[in-house]
């Protein structure tokens, strides 16, 4: 894998999720204010199976340095990661999975930046279930993971994963049990071999290399669109919440 191909896949992943959200095939999570989102993880993975299944791919991780007046996130330079998994007993098939994770907590990415291999499902759970891009796509995607689950009523999850597939196969972003780590070779290729530490990259202390800037523009625009949909989802949710409170209050006061 070369850096230009990894960037191309990342732009494609954000675009696929953005299009799916706009079309209502994937529902953006309600987010009250953009400041709640501290980072993003963009993943492109390939699934295949024939006796022994595999899933592998690459991704870009970003922290949000600030939110600009136009609603776009000012992103750190990307941390380039790779993911992999082997599994036995998967159905025969092959498809691509495009995913964007909206993160309220950067600690999992910071752990990856430290250099140790992160075990998906133990240290960073991004498993999920998604409907394919074609066919009946009116339903809401459902993702149940330790990070995306709501720990208590009224409390927001630390991460929301939006994923779509390019095939008719049911898309299972089953990275549970796989691994994610920084791809040192791609980082060296992207940053010229000398860039400080991975944590410096994630914290915005490293400039985005000129060769990455065109892709960063497309990724930023796509993430801005997805976040806008998430903010609008919260606005649409508010009247329903207020109405439910009114009904509950009337029931309590009913004699």
C-alpha cells in the first residue's frame, strides 16, 4: 500500500458515508454542539472469505484542533493506521467497507499513537452492523459496541460509527478481535521520516505535508457535511423530547 492509495481510499470512504447520510441510508447520530466531537477515524477495509475470512484496511485518525466559523473542523495532520483481522467460518464473499467514527473521547487514538498494537474490542471497539448501499436502505444502521452503546439514559456515547458497503452483502464491520496500529512505513512516506512523535501529529504539532493537503480538503469538507447532519438530527430530536416531557408532566399531574 502506498500513501497516495491510502489517501484515495480515505477520501472515498468519507464520500461514501457522506452520500449515505444525505440520502438517509445511514442516520447521523444527534449531536447538540460540534464542540462535543474531539476527533474522527476514517477507515477503508476489505472483507473476504473462503474457509478463512479476513478483513484488512487502512485509515486516517484526526483530532479536532478547533471548530471554524463555517462549521468545518480544523483537523490535525493525519495519523495513518492499519487494521487487520482473521476469522474462521465466515460466508464466502468479498466487499469493501467505508466507515467514519465520530469520537467524543480521544484516549483510544492517543493509545494507538503511543505505538502499541491496539486490540479491537478490548482497547478500541469499533464493531458494528450496517446495511448495504443497494436495495432497501430505509432502515437506520445499528451499531452495538462498548464505545457506541449508551451507558445510561441521557448520556451520550463516546463514539458513533457510520459504515456502508459497496456490495449487496450485509456489511458487518466486525473488527472485534482484530488489531489496529500506526503504519510506520506509510507515516515515514507521508512525513518524510522525521516528524516528531505520533502523539505530536495527533496533537496538532506537526504541519500537514503538502502532498496530503488536497486529500485533507476533501476529507474536511465531507466530515463537515456529516457533522452538519448530526447537528440537524439533534435539532429535529428536541421538539420530540419536549413533547414527551409535556405528555409525561400531564400524566403525572393527572388526577
